[in-house]
C-alpha cells in the first residue's frame, strides 16, 4: 500500500495567528499566549493533515521564527554575545539572535535557496564546539503522540546546516563537521530511545553544484550517523535535480530518499535504477512551491512507473518540498472567481491531492474519480476566457529583434541626455518612494473600504505629491520623484492594473519571522488595458521644471514576486509583462517624462540554483528588461535600481541591460560592490547608495563624502550619481529630511573638488 506524507507545513496559520502572537509578545514580553498559540497551531496543522488522510505528519517543522536558527540553538551553535541573555531568558535570547534588541544586533539573514523565505545565518567560528542543548524535536514528537498522531521529526541535515552557516573568521564551515556529528548522533539516540520510528534529514544542498570536499563531507557525515542507534533516516532533497550528486545521494547509508519530481521529473529513471529496492522512495510529485492544482496526466504516469519498477510497499507520496512556501487554504478565497479558485491548491488542498494519488495508485475508485474531476477542471482552465489571448500571444511571437534595442549606443545617448537634461556633475536623486505617512495609510485604507471616494483619495495623493516635489526642490535634488504615495506595494500596484492577475485575501506566505507576503497570482495572459502611472508622473512633472523620474517595477521583479501560472514558461510570462510595461514606458515618454526608472530589485534572486542554468536565465531576464526599455528615444534616460551588493557574478548581465543609470545598494558594505567595477569597465552611470535607508540613523555629510571619494577611485566622475540605498517608504520624515539635505551637501562639496 502506498503511504503519504509531507516535508513541512506553513507555520504562520491560516489567519496569520503566529504573526499576531509574535508581535504581541515582542510588545509585552508575555510568553504564555505566544507559546499557547504556537501549540494550538501545531495541533491544528497535524489534525488537518491527519484528516486529509496523511499517515505520518511532520513535527519540528514548526518554528517560532526560523528552522535554521532553531537548529543552531538545538546544537548550541550560539555566538557568545547572546549567551547571558539566553541563560536568563531563553525566549528573549532566541529573538535577540533573530532580530536583535537594544544592545545586541541580530544574526544575518539571507534567502533560503531560490525562494522568498529568509533564514537566519548561523554564525560559527573555527574550533567551535557543539552539544545537544534542547529537546524541541522530541518535545514536538511527544506532543503529537499524545494526540495519537504518528509523526516524523524534521531536522536540517548536518552538511546543509554547515553549508548554510558562515564563520566569523572566514574558515570553512565544513571543518566543523567532526565536532558537529556527535551532537547529531546524540539527538538520534534520544529520539530512537523515545520510540521515534523515522526522522527526516533535510539536505537541500544536494541539488547544488558540490565540490569533491563537500561530497566527501556527505559520505563522512552519513556514514557516521548510520553507526549509532537511530530512528530510520529519510534523506530529503528538493528544489531541483540531484544531477551529478545522484550517485552520492543514492549511496548514502540511509533508509529512504526524497526527490523532487516537480522541478526534476527527468531524474526519476536514474534514481529508480540507482536506489536499492528496500529503501523507501519518497516521491515529491506535486509542487510545494506553487499554488496550482496538479495535473493528473503528469503525475499518474510518474507514480505508475515507480509502482511498476519497485512496488508500493516502500513508496511514499509527498509534495516536492516543504509547504512553507504556499498559503494554507484556498477554500478561504471566496472573493476569487469560482473557476479560478477551483484551479488552486494551497497546503491543505495539496495534502488532499497527495491522498488521492496514493489511493488511486492502490486502485481506489473514488480517488480515481476525484482525479478525473480534477483533470476536467484543468481542461476547463485551458479554455477559460483570458488564459490564452490571441492578441497577446501574437504580439509576443512576432516581436522583431529590434524590440530589444535602444535607438543609439549608450555613449551617444549619454551626450544627447547631457544636453537635454543639463544636470550638474554628480547628480543627486532618490530611489522613488518617500515616507508613507499615517495620512497616506489611512487614506488608502479608507479608499479601499469605500469610506472615501476616488476624488477625495486622489486629492490627498496630489497634495502629497506636491509636498514631495516642493521639498525636493527646496533641498536642491537634481532629478525628482513623485514619491509613490499611490502605491501599497511595488508589485501589487501594477498587478492590480494588469489583465491576467488575481489577488487573494488570505494567501500569505512567510518571508521571515513574522513578516509575510501575499504574492499576486498570474493566471492568464498579461496585458495592460490602460496606462498605470502616467497621470501621477505627468501631474508631478507639471509642478516643476526639474526632471521628474517616472517609476516602474520591472518585468523580472513582478514575475519573481508573484505566483506564476504553471502552464506557460516563466520566460514567456516575463515577456508578456515586459511588453505591457514597454507600453507604459512609451506613454510616459509621450507625456513628457524624460527620466524613467525600471526597478529590478529581484533580478539577482531569480538566479537558478545550478550554475549551468544561470546563463539561460540571465539571457531571457536581460532580454525582457531590454524590451521594456527598448525603442525609447536617445534623450530619454533609463534608470534601473537593484537592492543587493553582491554583484561580481552578474555584472556582465547588469551591463547588458543597457540602462543609462543604475542605482545599487552599497552603503552598508562600505562600497564593497565597487570591487566588481575594478576589473570590469562598466559603460553606464552608477549610483552606489551612499546611505542605508534600513536604519533610522541620519548619516553625516562627511561620511557620504568619504563613500563618494571611495567610489571615485574606481568610477569616472562623469559616471557617478548620488542617491540613497533604496526607497524611503519605510522611513519617517524626521530622519529623511536631514539625511537628504546632508546627501545633497555632500554632492555639492565634492563637485567643487573634482
Ligand atoms: N522605487 C521603489 C521604492 O523606492 C524601489 C523599491 C525597491 O527597490 N525594493 O520604493
Ligand atoms: Zn531597493
């Protein structure tokens, strides 16, 4: 008989209960309600999975903040500065590591593979000791057993744990493997003694490019874990193909292997021939990263093939990865059109699907009927109005190669723009948004709830735009912005105005800690029924003689921060977005906007996990950006903005965007990004952020002069722009005003010096 399971469940709760509980605790320091909420959520999620028919639920997938941080705490991999607090008040110490407090700064945070989830990076050092320091996995397992639920503790595997950590001294984290393994062995013993039958060891790093030393570390680690008393071990891999690590993964001494058959169905044959028959194969057959109902015509052949090759006694069916990356319950989305809702599967629906597949494979007629019904729904989806629109497809298919081109070379454009815009050397500007004041937030909420009409709302926005323009004129910025007061979110604002998008009410996904995002759903062909930003930009420009920068979110970023349809390739969806935005660019130009910024903060995070896939991704991503900006006249200055400072590996792609000006984050890293420009002569202009907008601290003029001088050691004076790191929407006016005044003064001081 086929078994069913899942690798992890969303923690935040269907109504973001955990978020609320966390934020209350952070305010009042009262732990009891937080811990009660956490416990209730765990129980609810296990019961929900059991009700869906799942045989073994996951435990220790839950976390109050982050599972990598939990692993660090579990093995006492804690920097000394937190220890006193941790001893006095473990919960306060834990959150100090996660998010800092008045005295202690937080651990670093970074992206979890190619997802939008951020994990806390454990901070290790050479010679570090580990010991088993907590019993969270066992405690959660006991909690489930008390409810009569069969459970499997989820652990981050030792090698991935080390690979995802960093050392303060720059030493190789894998050097610590020998001292870490005994702590894992002790944990496995503890679990086995308590009667735990299986543990899950997550090793997502097995889908990355690994060097020989790392492969060796895998062998050493798993050989050592196999020696002691231990529950059976399920080694899980996800987010891609094992590729050249396949032999390694199938030969490690474990009792089961989970593979991702959604992103990498092609690996099934080789896994079937390499994996010993008595091992459990956990087949990740439905997408844990997206929200669409699975296509039985894709899934059934895969699982039938497995059953034919090795029977079903050692077969588990599961989603491809943890369900952390999807919302919980699509049936809550009653405001969506019924047909669209019927195409969606969030975590709960995915578990039901898994159950249907298992039962259908075992010959159950009801399950087969349910899958037939699902196929019928998906056939209807293909034909539904708006999913495929001929005019959108035709435009994408008949694009001329010219579409990716500006009219002249960057060098020529620079001369034309210098004359047209007549900017001083070291021009000053901002990244787009200005502080979102309470007045704006209330006006937006009132407008959404229809407590105020369009006219009143727009008057509030116009007033704000005028205030922002006058402010910028007064302090002497050179290229102005309208401040983006009309935008709730840089993707949602555009999605709401484009065809092919839908928005959920409760479709929240954890981004980090209590922070959640609600990605739009791209379900149909994308087009732009009418201009989206032109009226606001035109109004702002009408108030001043200085150039006002039009502000758009680029196609790659919209794609990256949405749930994307699974019936069209990502590059094609991106192309449709690019064409819609291209029309906006041209309309802005016709409305007299001479500077247009196309933000692509997510360009880098879209990079695939495997290096071999970088170039094809960058190819289409760059092409889409170029199509968005293509065809504009030489005098129109195209800017782009990116919020990260690791630049070296993609600098050629960034240059290939052919933007006239790019602004990038760099102040926190003290202009480290400039290293990238030492060997690579960047052809366009660059605004490396001169102050960190993520902090309320007001930087001094001298600090910014220093940073700019450092920038001038690698950049030509004619290349350098002066701007903050990112948009100012999360800042208050109190710090924004003095910071920008100091920034403008820094530019002025330096102008006289060069
Ligand atoms: N233009 C946007 C802003 O200023 C850019 C935001 C971002 O880079 N994430 O808010
Ligand atoms: Zn930014």
